[in-house]
C-alpha cells in the first residue's frame, strides 16, 4: 500500500515528503504535533484536538498553517487517500 503525506499544500508519496533545511523545527528546535485517533474513517474528538493544537501553537508563538476548516479537510483526505479505516 502506498503511503501519502501532506507537505506544504501538496499530497505526496511518503518517500517524497521532505522538509526544507530552513524549516522552523530545524532552526529553533520547536514544533507542535497532535495525535488524533479515528474509527470507521471518522476522526474522534476532532474539535477537542483542534482546540488543543491551537493552544499549543499559540503558546509557542507559531502561526497556524491553515484555518481549522481547511485542516479538517486535509485530515479527512489523508485518511481517504491512505485507505485507512481505524487507527491514529
């Protein structure tokens, strides 16, 4: 099964999902991630996860890469493109 990643506005094969050397995480050694579980292709507690992600980004002074509505679409699209049903 081919794995698909989302990097800088593009869906790419996992092997081509590269981070630029000047990425903030490399420059400042900071970053934020949020783990989200899903069941039957539906994200569980999606709004709670998005709220926690927003708080974490704000705490570090990192701008959100996109509005919540767009992030929801990306998350759902990744579940679909990767043919996932349950997991996290």
